[in-house]
C-alpha cells in the first residue's frame, strides 16, 4: 500500500524549541498523585476551582492533568499527595474541545499541552477529547457525569434554560443555546428550567438508569426547593394541567411538537449480534462512525503505520496479520495505530527525539483529516514504557505488562487442607485470584448429553469426558466454616457447570444449553452461579472438582466408554483392551487434567504422559517438575498398575511398547524444543489446541490459540487487568460502556454488566434489569466475547451471577464489597412516586379527557415504545407487546408519521388493508 503524504500538520516542528512553561503549570508537583483542570478562554489560561470540576463551556478548551499510582485511578476528588522519587506513577494529559470552540482556543490549547508535556518530562499520555466523544478514562474522572454550558448564554440575563440529558453510566447535561422542539429526541431526557417550575420531559426510549440520574441532576440544580417539579411523559404532553400547559406553550408550543427517533451518538462501543443485519439505523451524527467501525471490525486487526519524516510526513503501513507488541520494534521511531477510525494511537519510542514526541499529536490529527475520519475521532499519544492499559490490551501478545497488576496473595496450596478451604471463605480476593470458590469437596452430579442420549454418570473416582459430548455438572458448595460472615462472603450455595467438547454437535450443545439453563432457573431462590465452559477453557474450580484427575478422550471412544452406563460401570474394565496416550497437564489439583493425544511428532522435556498399551507407562521429561510428575502418576494409577519412566532412563521394553505413539528420536529432538507437543494430524481434541503454542509452558494447561491470555488454570501467571462494562441491547446490537476504576457502587440494580477477567467473562444481572436482559444472559455474554476488540478465542468461559448472589470469586475483584449495599435501591418509578407531591404522574388514566372513544381508549391504554423497538424480531420485543398488535404501542405522533393517518382513521379500515399497511411498515 503506498504511503500517505501530508503537507499540513496541526502543530509544526518549528514551534517546538525553547518552550516557555506557563507559570500556572509550574504549580503542578512533578512527583505527586494529583488532579488538576484548567480552562483556556481566548488568550487566558486559568485554573478551574474544584467546586466547578465537571462543568464545561462549549466555546472553550480545557486541559486535565491526572497522576496516579500504577494500577489505580484518579478522579475529580483526588487530593494531591507527594510520592517518593522511586514510586512509579501513571500520568495523563487530556485536552477537551467543546463543539463551539473557536479556532483560536483550539490552537492555544495545543501549544499549552506542549508546555505542560515538556514540563513533566514528556512521559505523560496525551488524549485529544471532543464533546460527546470522550474516552473512557476521561469519563471515569467524573463519577456523576458532567455538564456542558452554552458559551453563547454566558453574558445573557438569567432566563429559561433547556437542557438535553443522556448517558447511562455518565450523564451528560448539555445546555442548548435556543429553546426549540428540534432538540427533542425520544432517546433523551429534556429539562426545562423556569423561574417557578421545572419541567422534566422523559423520552420514551430513555433507559431507567438515565431517568434516575436525570431526576437526581434536577434535584441538584433546583435553586428553590419550593419550585414546582412537573414530569412530562413523551407523547402525553396533553395530560399536563391547563396552567402547566400554558407555561410550557410560552416557549415550546405543543402545536409545533416534533420528536425525532434517532439513535444516540456517543463514545460507547457497539457490538452487532446479528450477522445478517447490515442495515441497522444509526444517527447521522459523525460521532457514530466510530461505533459502526467497531461493530464491523471487532477483530483486533487494526492497521499499524511507521512514521517517517522526509521533509514532510510519510506513513508506511506495516504488513502484519494480527498486530503484536513486537511490531513496535524501533525505539527511535514513531508508530501510528489506526483502530478503524474509532481511535488513533501514536506510539513514541523511548529513544525518539523530543521533537518527535511533541509533534506526534499533530501527525495524528493530520492522519484523521487525510482519511476523512470525523473531526471528533479520539487521538492519543503514548510513550514507550508509559503505555496506558487501554493501549496495551489492543495487542494480543502483550503479556509481560500485566505483572504490575497482579495481586500480592499467595496461591492456595496444591494440597487442600482445612486451613486452605477456610481461607477461601474468609478472603474473597484470594478466591478471585485463584478462581476457587471452595476446595471442590462438595456434592456433584454429572449428566452427559450426546445427540439423543441423556444419562446421569455414576459417582466414581474416575471421570472421563468425551469430546463429542456436552456435560452438565450440578455442584453444591461445601463451606469449611459455619461463621455467618464467611458464609456470606462465599455468596452462593450451588454452581451449574456446562462443559462442551470440541467435537460436540450443535444439536448436542443446544440440548445442554437448554438443560443447564433450566437447572439454573430452578435455583432462582437459591444463591447460585451458572458457568458455561468449552474444552481447553476449564476454570480452576471446575478442575478442582475432579482433583486434577479429569480425563478427556476423543469422541470415537464414546460408544466403548458408555456402552454399559450404569452404577457398576468400571473404567478399567471398559478400557482394558484399548491403547491410547494421555498428555497430563498441570501440577496441582486445580489445574490438572489428562487429554488424549494422537501420535506425536515432537516432545518437550517439560511434558508428562500416561501411555496405555499392554501396560500402563508414566513418562516424565527431564525438565518436568516434581509436582507435575505426581499428577502424572496419579493419572497413571487410574488406568491400572503403572510404571514410572524418566527421560533418558527408558528401557528397551518401554520403547517397544510405545512405538506406535513416539520413539527415542522424538525425545532426543524434543529436549531442545520449547514448543508444546504437536500432532501429526489436525485433530479436534484438546491436544490439537496445544499445537503451535509458543509459551514454552510444557505441562502447563494449553493457552488460547492466539497466545493472548493464558488459561485460568495457572493462577500464578500474569492476567490482564479486569474490566467492567455496562451493557444493553439496542436494535439487535449489544452496546457497552467501559467503567475504568470501577467499584461496587457502579453496579446498578436496573442494569446488566460484564466483568471481563480475560479468561472468564462474568455477566452480572441486576435484580431490576430488563426482562429480555435477564432472560437472554447467555446471548449477551456470547455476543460480547465473540465481538470483543481484544485478542482471544470466542470460546472463552462464561459465568452468570445475579445481584445479591455474587460468589467470592466475583466479589474479590472489587476493592471493597458490602453485602448489604443496594438493598435500599429506588428505581425510577419509586423515585417518581417519592416526588409525588410535586411531580404527579402524567400517564393517562381511565377518566382522562383524551380518551375520546373506545378505539382511542384502546390505543392510549398501551405503553408506548419508539418505532425501532417495535420493528424488531419477535424474540427481541418487550414481553408486554403483542406481536400482532404492535401499532397500538406507537405514540400518536409516531403513528401519524408512519401511517399518514390517526389511529381512529386506521381503525376504521378493512382488516385486510390494515394488515397490508402493517406489513409495509414492518409492524406485523
């Protein structure tokens, strides 16, 4: 691909030398945890008072500086604290541009950013933010959202104001320069502030969490508590009292009412869960382009360019498949990462010149203009050795970076005793680190599903899974303590596990899904968790149930193993005449398993095998650990009387017995091999997934195919930092907002969240969440995992937890956890009733004056929804909607806009004509 040539840059190199640092910046301590905010208005740079943090003017530019300890997060409440010189800090500079910022302010902020960056030693990450398209890190600074005031009204006398409120996690309150119906949108909450009354207009497509946040915002804004508060429902403005309508009509005449139905723009992610639907309607605003690109290109295959200065900027695109950390190989250079227009990242090498570091942002902006991306596209400059986590996780193989974020807890001992089990109950953080709910000694019942077969496996010492089947395990937690506080810490009493083999048919998996979820739903009154696993992605606790002795065999042995499936079934008897080879993974009961392999083509000295021929052999490589050998001997003991064979001390009898699987040449060659065992053919068993693994883990459980995240069966290995996302369905798409620096208080009862640990994705269901989210939790998790813009396999393990029934392995990821928090939660309807004396409900009652006739009564008596909701597939409709009568859930305005007639006129049409019109507008 030919390089791009740029002539114009936002910041020219000749402006760089001899920067004079503003005196205001010199007050910033260089080595301290701190948070500061400045405003640039024309030629003035002034510090913003702490009381005004979170309030911006749309005609100004702002600079934010945040410094925090590694792995922690600063916010607007952070107090400046000096740190020792040897304490590493993360430093971030953001500059925010309002929609109406002047070119002068835009230019001034760029120069001021250079001054602050130079003063701090060019080690900070710099983010270019724009109104309505802010980064997750910027939003994390303001827990209650932020306000944007209109610069055009600054010098105007106090008058009636109109605000547009939207945003689920972070409420944005935008003051509008003029009051007009064109600003109204069914997605928004609109607030009309007048001297004697405050109107809160609730858009019918707004979410419950937005409505709650809006009411809280209004309560903070009201100067006179005695002023009347009137809540107006979208489509029911006529239900206001005559006095209220008179005041409303003075600024917003109802006869001019028009409300748009466009999807909100914003900085949230968008995952398309319907691969056949490529015509999803989105807002025409340019800021939505980033969402669209993310939904269609969530494969983590962004483009990397090498920046070269040859009189003018040249970008040479690197020819790489899956970008990795090693592609950023030149410490003297600058690289540009194009995340398909969602964000542009500039990576500056540690040995690059100061001029390159200072001009990087200008080069990024020039790239945005050349590619004709939206002007609001996020541009970030990062420096080698100081990359933020948002940048690191774009690379699937950037494993070493997670070391700093690992917790300091010691892993649970491989030999579980009473003390270890008690510690898991007492310490949620230890349970979360190891992903062990308990010591695995509770009662378990195993069901096998394969095609039309559905059998309960006998309770035997040897547990054998086959790759062509799915298994459902019902496990009852066994706590090692009776202390109430510790029992509450564990949080759950049962776990439903679903394990799907790599060769299991779609029909088998569907039946297992149905049975597992039905079992989980039956436990609705019992604190429980549902976990869906795939072969290769077993969690530590699942393996602990079998004490590291789970055997996974190929599907072709299914008939032999289960031909006599009864309580007297004996593995040794059924398998006596068979020959096979098992590779033993792990060195402890919580990460051990044995997987059947094909004939080997190479062997690592770190591996251990159990070979069943005419005798049972346990072969251990020279580099295998003592614990790994003990696990291999335990597996060999399950097969019968076994003999231990060490590498280099094999007998002639051994070589003759195992010749069909591997020979002495392979072992000699394998001593210097760092790769895991490979297969000579492309098998579909677990062994095949180990092929090509480059981690040199030997007997460690197999990594994911792209070597991105290590399997959770190795708690000691570094893991990515945990991420929390607020998720929701919108027009068959899963949308999400990331919450950086999360805490328990970020979990709201009327929402659904995903806690992504890198190897296990937890879906947290709020007790008041929408019914379609509570019922389609697996779809939410699978859609997120399959489209997540981080390198991973789509078979990542999934877990579902309910509010008030969170397990210790979930709670431990939060800094603090209060089991009682959230039980006094007030939903939107309750808050509205609480304000009943000043905010009467405006929903139509049976005696409303608007109920003109029986037909109109039938129409107005139904809950109203925006058109995009009503045209969805049947399974996506809210439960109270009759698919055959979707039209009655339109508001009067929407009905007229769609059918070009009122509902009364429509109702008089012949039945066939009504059906024809409904089909035409996809309302049938």
